[in-house]
C-alpha cells in the first residue's frame, strides 16, 4: 500500500505512523481532523486490531468520530475523558516556534479545546506546511450566525490596526449556502498573507463579540512530526535543540515498511 501512494500521501503516512509511537495502552488520545489526521486514525486502528493497543479516542469532528469507530477505536467524549494524555492533529501552517494556523477543515474550535485539554499536543504534517511567517493560509474564525455581517465588519476594522499584509474577509461557503461547523456556526476566512504578531492578533480577534474562536494555535503545540515523500521523518520538539530524524523505507511486496536510523 505505501508504495502506491503519492509523495504527499507518503509524507502524511510516515508522519502519522511515527506519531503512533507516542500512544501507549491505556491512554486517552485526542484525534484530530483532516487528511493527515485520517492517516493517524487508520494507523491507530491497525494497532488496536493487530497488536492489542488499548486506547480511547476523543475526536475533534464528526468525520473523525465516524472513521475512528469504523477502524475499531473506542470513541468517548471529552466530558467523559476529562483530560487527555496526548492529542495528535494536522495543521495548515506551522512556524519555527511551532505556532500554527488550523481550521481549513472547519474544526479548529473543537481541535483547540481538545489540544488544550491534553498533557501535550503533537502535530503531524508534510514538509509543505512549514512557513517562515504565518498567514499565507487564510486564518479561519468561527463566528455565531446571529449578526455575522456585523461581526465581519468589526473584524475588518480591527485588522486595520494589526501587523498584517491583507485585510480581506470572506464567508466560507458550502455550495450556495454558508458552511456550518459541527457547533452550528459560520466560518469567516481572513486572507492576511502575513501575520507579524500572531499572539496579539489572536487576543484581539477573540475580544470581538460574535467571534467564538480563531485558528491561531499559540504556545499549544509541543512536537511537530514532519513527513517527506521519500520516507524521511523529522521530529521537532519545542523543548529540544536538535531534530530527530528517522527514515522509513517503503517496500514493494505489500508490507508497510522497514525502519532504519
């Protein structure tokens, strides 16, 4: 199977596979959303079925919950779990300080709640997600439907005083209708191009009435696991000065892979 994947999917796969090493039996694990996190859920499901891994998963979206159940992972709510050993999720962008932009899939509210209710957050990504400065990817804001156009105006006025290059704000659509999040809210995408001060911007946006949560994850992520299309995996730990590297060699005979340092 891995030998048949595209380079990007191989990168996502090896990053997800590496992340499973941080999950031990008995753990309660936050399960992220998106295509990279979907690889994680499938890899964990394989360990549950074939190697007897005992874990409970707290999904960050209805899509992830469905997939987790399909692959045999026991799904519980965050209220049932109360606190998590680790949460593992993808990202849309990350910088050298492991700050993130998330929410391209519209699940950043639940993702941020789950991540901050964990002992540590691990992000899995392909190499294209690394940026020098956040902001090329549109910043999502979850807003309540009531008065959303007024909220949009307030956001645009706030952006005038922020260290950003762009100030365009668009309502995310699902066909001809507004996109609706799992919590029943709208998503506004901020096309900022460059965010000079992510911490300040996050604080200012969350003070605007109608804004539920923004997609900036500041000082939340502990580890970023970066996959490459050739099977190389890099582990960036915020608490360590060095980068751990692992190489996974994909096999043509249908086996998953062999690992060598």
